[in-house]
DNA sequence: ACCTGAACACCGTTCAAGT
DNA sequence: ACCTGAACACCGTTCAAGT
C-alpha cells in the first residue's frame, strides 16, 4: 500500500511535538513547524488540542509515563525509589525540555505519577502516616530540582554536548569565580569535572532516604 | 525640585522589570511595556541590557541577593542553612516568577550565591571534603525543587490567591483522582489542605540535614 | 465532524537616524 | 555615548469558509 496522509489525531500531534522538541529544543516547537510536519494548517491542531500549554503537558506525559514503568515486583522500597529517580533523571537527560516543562504546572499528570510512585514506597518503608507526605514531597522536590538543573545545563550548552562537556564548562566558570566571595564553590570546582553526576544524583537520593530512615519508629 | 525624566540606567531598567514582573507575572514583562513605563522606546533598553534573558537573570539576582543577606554570626550551621532556605522560599512566595527563572540558567549569580552559602555551612558541619559537594548539591536541589513547584502553583491559580487557597485547590484535584491509580496521593490529600507548607518545607530541609549528619565521621 | 489558511494581535530584536 | 521608533521576522490563536 502506498504511503498516504494519515488522519490527524491527538496522538499523532503529540508524537510529532515530541519529535520537534527532541530535535530542536523548546523553541523548535511552534504551531507552524508542527503543522508543516503534519502537512496541515496551524488551525487544524486546535481541533485536537486546546493550546500550547496542553500540548506541552501531553508531550511530557507521553515521554515520562512509559519511562516510569520500571522496577521489578521484588525490589525493596529503597530500590524502587532509586529506580523511579533514575527513570526521571534519564528521561530528562534524553529529552532536556522535560526538565523545564515539569516546572510549569504542578498538577500535571507526569508530576502526579512521580509523586504516587514515590509515596507508595515511602509507605512501604514504614514511615509513620503523619510523616509520609513530607517524606514523599522531599524526594519528589529533590528529583524535580535536579532535573530542572540538568535541563538548564543542557539548554545553556550547544545542542550536541553531553553531560561530561557540560560539567567541564561549569567547572571552568566555578574556578574563575572571585575567591573572596565564592571560596566554597571554587574549592569544589575540581570535584565537579571529575565526577559522575548520575552517581551523585543517587547519592543525594540516598541522603534523603537516610534521613527518612530516622523517621521510622523503633521496632 | 520638579519630577524630571531620569536618565536610563541598567539599575532603573532592572528595577522597572521587577515591578512589572511582580504586578503582572512573567507574561507582563515585555520590552514594549517596559519601555512605556520608562518613557522611552524599546530599542533604548538594548543599550544597557543585551537581551531578555540577561534582564530576567539580573531581575532575579536583584531580588535574591538582598534576601540572602540573612542570618546572624552566632547561628549554628543548621540554623544558617535553614535561614538560607527560608529566605529563598519567602522570596519566591513574594515574587513567584523567580521560581521559574531560577530554573532557566544554572550558572546565574543567584544560583551560585545560594550554593555558596549552603556549601560553607556544610563545611562547618564537619562533612568530609569528598562528600561536601554532594551534600550541598542535595540541599540546593531540594530548595530549587520546592521553589519551582510553588511558583508553578502560584501561576496555575488566580493572581490574588495566597498559599492556603492554592493548597485547597490542589487538595481538591488530588482527592478526585482515580483511587485505583493514585491511592497514595488520594490518601494524603487531606494532609495537604490542613498543613503549613512553609513548615513542611523546613521539615524536608531537616530530613536532608539528618541524612548529612550521618556523613560525619565519628569524633 | 474535521480541516484549511489567511488574518489578528501580539512578541523580541535590529538599525538607520537623530542628539 | 546614548536615545528614538519604525520595521523585520517571527509567535499563538481565531475564524470564516470549505469538505
């Protein structure tokens, strides 16, 4: 069968939006570019999607929802939390625009999914009910903070750069700061360029998990 | 002396930008609105500021730098870290646009200031050198995550709403989620509307501080 | 019900021309 | 050195008109 123009649908629109965002970043997604790729007019998209915000939220969820389907049934709660954290980290690494998008709407489905996944494991850890909300929030906020930070790093650099190059650049800026005003930041600049930020991200998760462990009543 | 048109300057431009952002949010800052308020043409601003990104970074730093000048000399490291965290939290509460802006550029001065302040206190806590970077990063990432989240909440609601109203709205959404898919989020929805999110923010800081305490070698 | 594409009301940014 | 403001190259979104 010959290739034929497919009918427009919300799914096709969201899929094309993800492609544009991956290929050209946040500024690459315009209704004109999107409608050109879909071989239609810009107005057609509005029949399936209310506006650009809704499109961005849908694109974020389309990438994150499958990424969050990780972790075996026999994981410990700590392992399951690390698995969620790594899934979000890697999704943002592969699609930096997600990092900025997650920070635009707090009740978007992707954010709720992350919170829910973490919260169940916090329950499984035996954290008292009154402290579960704070514990799950702390983990989610940390993960969101790292993701946003990494997305900003990626946006600041040239499109092709990988994480190692980004860290080199940041290390250079840190090392050139005023020693009187930024002694600490300068002192740790060396660690920045050598380290694996994925490992350090998980160290931070473990730090919070260690704090959460202290919330558990003595058995 | 009669009021007279002041000469344009970077400071006046940044000050007017902060006023516009506070009054009308991120979408309120345009070069046309800004130049109208400064009684000049849009092109004049470009003599003092390279572009809109630089203007936003300068506006963020103009609000955060003085806010970070808190804390007495006799604070414990923990107290000093909490003071920095609260300063950032309150600055974002009063100027929600800062929350989004902080997430746009990782090497901007406001972000570096926060990291430096926290890092010095982490040193003072006696954390081993090799772990200082991870500890300071974890705290900064958590603070950034909360700030971004709160800014998103504020943007989602009507301009006048205070934090209590925002939480009520979120609690309503959470309570209406599918029980099969979101049991944890639904279960804690009740805690959301009753609690003080400023207190809970500090609970999260304490959680990380507790984890960091475990990094200290036994004396 | 769904698509078309011109038109509207904006943007950030540039730049020749002024003082 | 600094300011002016028209103009350029875009945006998101709407809507009459089509099928």
